[in-house]
C-alpha cells in the first residue's frame, strides 16, 4: 500500500496547474497549427464562448450533484465530466440555431487532455475530502489517503489513460495524420468516456440502474455522441461536415 500525503488545498493547486497546462497546450497548438484555431475564430462569435461557459457550469454542478446527493451524506458537488457534457450540449444548441455544421472542437483537444492529466493528481492529493477516491482493495498498488484504508488509485488511472491518449494524439498530429484535425475531438470524447466508464466501477458511488451510477450513464451518452459524429464525418467531406 502506498501512503499519499493529502491536504484539502491540494485540489486548488491541482486546478491551477491544470488550467496553466491547458493554456500552454492551447498556445502551442496556436503556434504550430494556427489554421485550427483561426477556423474556430471565423466560425464563432463571443456568444459561442458564453454558451460554452454557462453550459459547462450547469453541467458540472448538475451531474456532480445528481451523483453526490444520492450518497449517504447528500451534498452538492461539481464534476469535470458534467462540465464537458454541459459544454457540448450548449455549444451544439448554439451551432444548431445558426446552421453551423463545421467542427469547432479541435482547439480544445490538447487543453482538455492536459487538464485531466494534471487535474486528477490534484484530486488524489486532496484525499478523501475530494470525494473521487476509489473503493477499498488489497492490491499492492492501493493508495492510503490518510485513513489507513487501501483504495484503488482511480485518479492515477484516469490521468495515465489520458496521458496515453495525449501522446498518441500529439504523435499523429506531428506525423501529419488526418484524424487529429478531422475527428480528434470526437476521438477524445470517446476515449475519455470509455476510460472513465471503466474506472467508475472502482468508485463507491451509489448505483442508478443495476451496477451503473450516474457517471456510467453519462459516459455512455458521450460515447454515443462521439461515435455518431465520427460516422457522420466519414460519410461526408473532410472538415466542413464535422461538429463539436
């Protein structure tokens, strides 16, 4: 069992580092692939980002609270998975009202990936107060978050999974592959949702349907969303027919 030093303020430090890393990742993309970022500017208006932000806040607190209010000690909470789903819903609605079918998600792939990779470590070091810890286990790589109980290191698992995706994405991007700029956002959504779906089985969240908790159902929805848009994109011409 691995003892993890924890402190409640570690979450804020993790968030700060995650946002900083996401910003640097976005800046790198703008320097190396300005066409991807410029396309977003040409396709959108300030109201696009307002919808994105509002949708993210609503989604974060809605899905986070739908899960935490079912626990033994009901509380309000927020979730990055909920924020992602809320942002997607709000942006798709914004685009639908304006008849925009082109992809606007490419500039967000690297920032979101970096944010999850770094941010999950903040969740880990904030300990039990964060509420994202794993269920007890006797596996040798279990982590002790200060209560003497070995738990699945779900935060590390998620960070590692998204790091692998990020490295694959960057490698394909630098190799000039088509998919990172065509369907990269949709692949990100599917990968994120699939790995998160797996780790949810190792969290002590209350089930909603059978063995599935709130986030299981949300992840299935995101997988369906990403898959539908990839199929749609492959049936049409390159970038102009994609969505967020």
